[in-house]
C-alpha cells in the first residue's frame, strides 16, 4: 500500500463482529479503531479523523447507526460510511437491493448484510478509498 | 358502562317504539363477563334501509322482522350470510309466524335466535341478554386467540434473532479462516476457533433452556418425585461452576448447617441450582464471592448471594420475564439466553413456591427461592 496508512473506524455492539473486522482489515494493511456503540464512537471521533467508517445499523438504539452516519457525513471532509445490517431477513427490509437513489437519504455509501464476506468488504473499501 | 348498538329492522312504527322503550333503559350484568352493558337503539323501516345502515356502520345486534315490505327479513339474512369478511354481529329474527319451518330457514341463514310476536318486554330482554352473552364470549375468544398468535409470533421472532446472532458470528469467523489473507495467520486461527466455540456454547444453552421451559410449561416433563438431600444437589451444581469461578478468582461457599431433606424432582432442582449459580458467577466481579445458604423445614429456603454488578429496582422488576436481559454497559459482553431466570421462576411455582431477588447496583444480588419440602404432585402451571 502506498502512502500513509489509512484508518477505519468500526462501530458495532457485537464483540465478535468488531474482532472479525479488526482481524481482516488489519491483515489488509489498514489501521483499525473500534467502538462498541454510538456513544463510544462519538467520544472516539473527538480526536480521530477516520478515512472510512463501518457501522452496524442496529445497536442499542434502533437508529443509532443512522444518527452516527449522519454525523460522519456532516464532517469536513465527509467520511465514507459502510452500513452493516442484520435486519434484512428478519424485517423483510431489503436495504442491500435498494437503488443508490433510494439509499441516498440514508447518507451511507454502501450497505452490506451480516455476515459480511471478506472479499465483499475489501471490494467496497477499495471503491470508497481509492489509492 | 359499555353501550352495544342494536339495529332494529321493522316496518311497524309502533313496534319499533315498543322495542326501543323496552331496551333503552335496560342495563345488563352477565356472569363471567366483566362490566355493565346498555343498549343504543337504531331503527330502520325496511330491509333495504337496514342493509344500508349495516354497510355504513355494522351494529352489535340486529333485531330483524320477518315480514317486511320489499325485501323480506329472510332475504336480508341471506345477503348478510354471504358477506365477506363474515359479519361480526348477531341477528335475532322477530316474526308473527313462529313456525318451526321459519325458524329452521332463518337459523340456516345465520340467525342466532328467534323471537315470536307478540312478545313481552321481558321476553325481549331475555333474548337480548342471551344474545349479548354469546356475542361477548365469541369476541373475547377471538381476541384471546389473536393475542396468543401474537405472543407466539413475538417469542418466535426473539428466538430467531437470538439464534441468528451467534450463527452470524461463527459464519464470520469461518469466512476469515477461508480467506487466504487471514486464514493462514495462527493468531486469527486461534481466535476464530475459540470464539466460535464460545458462541456455539451460548446457542446450546439457549436451546437447552428453551426445551426446559417448553417442557415445564406444557406439563409434559415427567416429574419423578423422590426423597433427596438438597445439599447434595447444591454441592454438585457448585462443582460444575467451579472451573469458571476459579478462573476468575471467585470463591463459592455452601452453608447448610443441617440436612435439607426434600421430596422433589432431582432434575428440576439441578436446573434450579445451575441457573442461579451460573448467573451468580457470570455477573460477579473477579475475586468476588458466591454464598449459597440452605435452610430446611416444611418450607425449604435456598439463598444464592453474589458480590456482582447488582441491579436497580427498575431492572429487578423486569428480571423474571422471558428473554429479558438487563442490557447496560456492564452486561454487554456477558453471554446469556435471557431464559434462565424465567425457568427458575417456573420451577419455583411448580414446587409450590416463589423466587425473589434483592439487589443493589455495584454491591450484588441475592436470589431467594422458597419452595415446599414435599413438592406438590401436580400443580397447574399458571397460564401465560
């Protein structure tokens, strides 16, 4: 990887998911910072400028993920956000297939459903964080 | 008082007035049904007008004259019987030609009861009372069935979610092992295998708890009431949590100054202790203590006290409900099925007793189970 190491913020209340993200993103050469919820993420963001964020949609507050994504998009420069969700098969909400125009209001750059396959994640990150 | 709407379809004005008089100040109390019921009378002079009113706003009871100008009462019944979705009111036919034949035709077309003209106000009220009772019971039954479906669906949704979360975690680790980028790293390998085993353990516990709960609730768990010494059961349960307790430096002690003989189902007592003790260790602080106290007698008292994170009064109030896990900063990373304490509560009830908890945040919790030394043979588990 050329240039400075890029930093990815991972926000999820599931310990195992954070662990998995860290393992694979660190193996891919990124610097990873994790937070276990919206509150912790806000505190982290006070002195961190991540290059990208991976956020779980449903944490302790149902819309915690969206609120956080909204904040990240308001920053200058806006932080690319990958939203992860486990809700698709439970609620029938199919975010993944929503057209880009439809997901625009959600202020996220990509939506992936759990479990996330490593190559899928790498592809999205490569798209959002070009060298 | 609740008011039921009665629509009277009758062409004779004098008859409508008489019926209105008989019902307008009539109030009804029924055995087995809560509340007091009164009636609001609406009038229609023909079957056509009656149908229009029913379609605009369905009443609770229809009093329908047999012989009407234009469409007859029986014809209207026929139309109502075809309605989709089925009508939710009951119809009483009123007729001056009270023949068996008429009654049969009307009943076939969905009339609930039959009132022969001329009738006294008392006869009218008696039929209306019977019809109201049937109506309310039918509605209540339907509501309960609906509620039961709802509860079952909610429970199922929660179970599905609770099983999917660990599955997703395990799947995620398998992807890591499969991926060439991470799969060859021994540190990733160890982490993936260790955590997957922990999550599988959690799933197994959930399934076991669900089975216990279902068996206890359905009453199909065969109970074998045998004489047993409760201190022995307690000792065995303590032994099974000992490895985890030792790992975290938690001392588990048993105080049973005198023998605690019981006649009970051994498996039930084991499940009871296992759940209480696993919790006491799981929610304890490192280096804490768990104290088990047994007191014998006609009523047996089991106390399990920990020095753990404790709970607020609001949290303890919700504690014994199914799938309630107290979620806060301190419990976030502690795995659990959310069923253990509702199993404990069900077992306490089954054994003629109750479970209570005293707790203060940061200090610890004491769970107390008080049950009959001689377990009741068959006790109705409370319907839920």
